[in-house]
């Protein structure tokens, strides 16, 4: 059996995992179905726990040099300021949300992986199946081992396979639940001609929501809720431009620059969860295991936290003192109990993040005169009376269960991270 850990998918989750494993001295082979890296903007918010995790492979601080540190958010209700959230007081080395497009994050992760002798990156190689190897026991107990089958007919045996294949990719386990929300949003990235600076702005109105975030290179993201017929309309560039301009002006009183957005995307959020997150030497990480509404910006960050715990467990089994993947012995306990720990910790974290994302989305999209007035009054009260640090820590994902791995791994010690 090859000792490399197999990683399926080179999105942010898979690439983070490869780098964390390399930092722990573990070899991995990454298979990515696409022949070239993804260039879509997609996620932009990297939370403080994610930056701390990425620091374990020397990437947290490096990323901050490319992005915009968002230290403050302003919340408006029917165009009147309801309150502000300041991230300055949160307890982290990174007291801000880093705004950096997903493709740039992936680019940094990919470059670090390519520079490592311990990561083998393979683009244009699709994995068609992952299954427990014949010698592996059913619950992943004493002898882990998986077989990974590739589209080109090859198959590879490995001690562990970590499937990070996103919402539309290979699914290692059956679905447990799936839900589609009846909300629809349009994203447009424009030059920041309004000089709104590095402040995030949330505009809630009786007609729908608008969210706006700074991006690097003088750009700004606008996310508008589509309501009524607009949510069903077939979109072309001209319609997108007209919709974004109209909705932002109507709900936020801000004029967008003329012309097409630099990048746009319409999305209808959903949520799903797999029946298992870890079993028989197989891990499911990131969007393949759990997806959630992008409103609230937690999907990518939850995948990064999945990667931290999976990397710690695998490092404990593969390279820790007395760690023996072939026997399943490790100071962390046997493989079966580690897989159960991953299952419990990461499912709780994913559910909590998905609930928060859904709550943010529902609160922001309450429409109508009465509903909007009530929401605005409650938000004003919350932003006035709840301590600022508590609100900021919530949005920075610092209060999310399992936002950091419960295991503390160093070269010489493997133990539970102090609570
Ligand atoms: C418009 C939008 C805005 C978002 N904003 C935010 C945000 O601000 N903050 C945030 O945290 N999240 C956000 N998200 C969510 C975020 O983009 C996802 O959570 C993130 O991409 C998940 O990363 P991943 O690595 O798990 O999956 P993906 O990024 O989907 O990567 C999976 C990779 O696996 C590959 N793959 C699939 N199947 C196979 C196979 N069989 N063999 C080999 N390779 C395979 C795919 O080609 C892909 O490259 C947003 C999403 C969208 C759509």
C-alpha cells in the first residue's frame, strides 16, 4: 500500500488539507478532475480561525498581504444606520475578516503545495470511486485502508482517502438531508467608485437586502436579493447590470458604476449533509459533506476547519510518536475512535454554521413594511445592547463549536487542546 494520503479535489478544503499534512510531515497525492485551476471569485471572507489554521502552514499572514482586512461592518435598515460591528476587540491574532477572492486563496494554497516535496498535485484526473480496501475492517478499526479508482482505469491503495469534492462532485457517502431555500441572490463585483473603503455594509429594506464588501485591487462586491419575477428571469449580461444597478440604488441609495460587473453569479442557496462524515478510512470534508447558504460566508471556512481536524488525526496516526497507520495505533487512540471523533465534532460544527447562515439569510430577507420595521428595531436593539465583542466574535466564527481542532499536535506531543 502507498503511504500517501489521497485527497480528492483541489478546492480550498483539499488544498488546505494537503498543506497541513505536509506541515506535519505527511505525504499526500491530490487528484483534481479539472484540468486547470478554477478562476471564479466565489467566496471572499476568510475568518480569524481560518487564518490561524492556515498559519500552521505559514499561509495566514501571507494571505493577509493580498487581501483587505475588514475591521468594521455597518448595518442599515431602510437606509438608516442601525449600528456597527467592530472586529477590533475579538480575541485573535487576526481581529478582522480578510476579504480575498477564493481563486486567489486557492492560488496561494496551490503554490505552497507545489513547493512542497510532500504533495503530489494531479490536475485533470477524475476519481470515480473510493471504497474501503479489502483488508480494511468495516468500521475503520485496526487496519485502515482504502482503494481509490480513477477514470483512466488505474486504482490506488492508500491508508486514508479524504474526499473534498464540493457539492457537485464525487460523494463518498449517501445523502442524509437536502433542502433548497426559496431565496435567490445576484452577486456583482464592481470597481469601488463610491470610495466606501474597507467597511462592509449590510442594507436591509422592506423590498429586499443588499450586502456590500470590499475586495482587493479597488473592487467591491454587491450581493442583492432577487424578489418576485426577478428571481425567475433568465439572466444575460444586460439584465444583470440593470438589476444590480436598480436594486442597489433603490435599497441602498448608491449608484453603481456604469457597465458590466467584473464578475457576476446568481445563486439559490441550499443545504445538505451526508449520512457519514468519516468511516472506514474515508473522510468527507468541506462542501461535499455539508453545504450551507453562502449568505453569512461560512462554507469555505467550515471546510478549512474540517481539514485541520482531519490533518491532526491523520498526523497522529501516521507520524506521531508511536503512530502506526498499519496497525491503527496512535497516542490519539485507534483509528475507529478518531473517525468517530471527526464525525461528532465536524457534524456539530457544520450544523451550527448552516443554522447561522440560514438565520442570517432569513433575518436579512424579511420583507414588507411591518416585518422590516420589526426586524430593524430588533437589530438596532441588539447592536446597541449586546456587547460589541460578542457580536463580532459570532460573525468571526469564534463562537462556533469546533472552530479549531480539539487536538493539539506538535512534533513531540499529541494531546487534547486545552479548552
Ligand atoms: C457565490 C458564492 C459565494 C460564496 N461566498 C462565500 C464566503 O464569502 N465565505 C465562505 O466561507 N464560503 C463562501 N462560499 C462557499 C465556498 O465557495 C465553498 O464553501 C467552497 O468552495 C468549498 O470548498 P471545497 O474545497 O469544499 O469545494 P470546491 O471549492 O467545490 O472544490 C471541490 C473540487 O473538487 C473537484 N472534484 C469534484 N469531484 C471530483 C472527482 N470525482 N475527482 C477529482 N476532483 C473532483 C472539483 O473540480 C473542485 O475543484 C460561496 C459560494 C458561492 C457559490
